């Protein structure tokens, strides 16, 4: 499991949304791709279940589906905030 602290001054919180800041889903997926630690072709699916607020810590875990696809789960304080599938770049040679 990989832990990532979301800074309270993360630039994505500016204007998203005034008075009620939440981390945009695209930022969560960017953290997932960075934590994946393999070349990533993209996402097969992603479901956002809860919001992520300033200062929270993402806990990202991966599981095998097949040779090129992996499931991922993102939790905050033990609660699933996002889940889906990420696809790695495969060597077709």
C-alpha cells in the first residue's frame, strides 16, 4: 500500500469549490498512475465514491486482474474513495 499526503495548499483546491474544497477526480487518478510504478496506458474504469479533502492521506493499493490490467483501490481513513482498473503498457514483441 502506498500512502500520499494531500497538502492543504494543493493548487487544485483553488476554486474547487470555494468554501468546500475537494480534490478533483483527475488529481486522484494522477496519484494512482504515479503510484502504479509501471508505464501506464490508461484507465479501464474509475468510480469515485467519496470526496477527498485538504490534508487527508490517500492509501493506494493494487491487485492483479491479468497480464496488463490491475485493480486499484484508494482509501482515506479506511474508507474507499475511488476504485477501478488501470492498464499497463505491455510488450507485444
